C-alpha cells in the first residue's frame, strides 16, 4: 500500500512539473498581427456588436506556439455612424481589447483601436448647395473596413500562458 501511495504521489509531482514547464510568458509589447474576416460597413452595424478577426501568423515563445495562426479574435464596435446629407462622413471604430486562447488563458491588448472614416464632403455640399439647392443632399462617403484589413494588436503586459 505504501508503494502505491508513493508511486501516485511521485506521478502527481512529475505531472505537475511537466505542466509547469509548458507555461510560457508572452512579453508586453509583443505584436499580434490580425486580419478582418468580413467586410464591415458602419451603416450595417451597431455599437456593441462584435466583429471577427483572425491571427495571421503563429506567435512563438522559446520555440513553442503560444498563439496559433488562424485563431479567432473578437473586436467590439464602439462607434458606427453612417454618412448623411450635407456631406457628413461615415465613421467606424472597433476596439480589440483582449482574446482568450484555446487553453482559456486571457491575453489583453493595449490601444488596439481600428478607426475608419469616410471622406467629408460638407464644403462641397454647402458651396454647391448655395448655388444649386438640391446639391445640399450630397452625402459624405461611407466608412467601410474591407475583408482582409490588417491590424496590429499589442500585448498590454507580460502574460503567462500554457503552451503546447
């Protein structure tokens, strides 16, 4: 009985030691390249809605992959204004604040905001509107983030994660 107990105890210690060796630290400032999956139009989304991005390359620490290529990252729409009359431009803002890895470990990002603005046509609409009244109805251009739009997320602080 004593031998079985010591064998189980030794096995648990070895297993725990093996897991400890698999933990890696993603350093603050590490760049995680992302790419949008779908086209997003400011006119079609609402604030609070999520937008999908994917990691475009493996992030390696000490020869181990800590963030796999193709992994899904969610961004949150923080501003969505469609273009309107009198040349007002469309605006789209998306914040990518964190991601959860397959191991369940969270990775937080700093200042990862995507901002897309349409072109402002207010001067054109006002000047031509003075001369020709219907021209005041010229809209600004739309804010559109195309599929495949590249974004660089920056890891906010040293983060310990489980590596495979």
